[in-house]
């Protein structure tokens, strides 16, 4: 039922710092979320940007770095410590050639794992 939320056992984490973003998500909180989801962190890729690039989120070099790290580590998924639009997530999914999940998807996965009642499971599906 929740297959689209099951993210895998091993992941590469991506955390991008934005200089203009004053409320950047706390990276230690993100690592705690990853741990709560039962996912092993194989490697972390960090970077910084002044602003989002409309088409590809960040530069070609960073995308290539992420792809190389995922291939070398054998991870099954790439987790971003950001909320991505569906279009950006699909674009990164195609570029990285691996499953890409944003912070919101990770949180939904945690809820799906812990939902016990029928109502709880339906609420996760609706979310």
C-alpha cells in the first residue's frame, strides 16, 4: 500500500545551503529524520547556492558529483534536505538516475511506517 513511500535502506544525503535563505532546515534534524526512517546514511553531499536555478536546481557539476557519489556508494536513493516541487524531483530523478526523495517525502515515509490504524493509513495516503 505504501510502496511509493518506502525509500530503501541506504541513502546519500544532499544538503544545500542557500545564502539568502534565513530559515534553512537544520541538517542535524534531517539526519535524525533519516535515522527515524530506518535508513543508513552512506555519504553526505553538501553545497551552497545564492539562489535556486529554475531548470536544474543547482549546477551540472554538483549533479555529476551526486551521481558519482551514489554510484560509488551503492545507495538506492538520494535524500534532499529541501522541499522539491514534483517537476524538480522528476528532473533530478532523471538526471541522477536514482530515486530522489525530498524532506517532505521522507516525513511521509516515517508516518507511513508508524501508521497502525486504518484511518491513520488513509491519512498518510491522502497526504
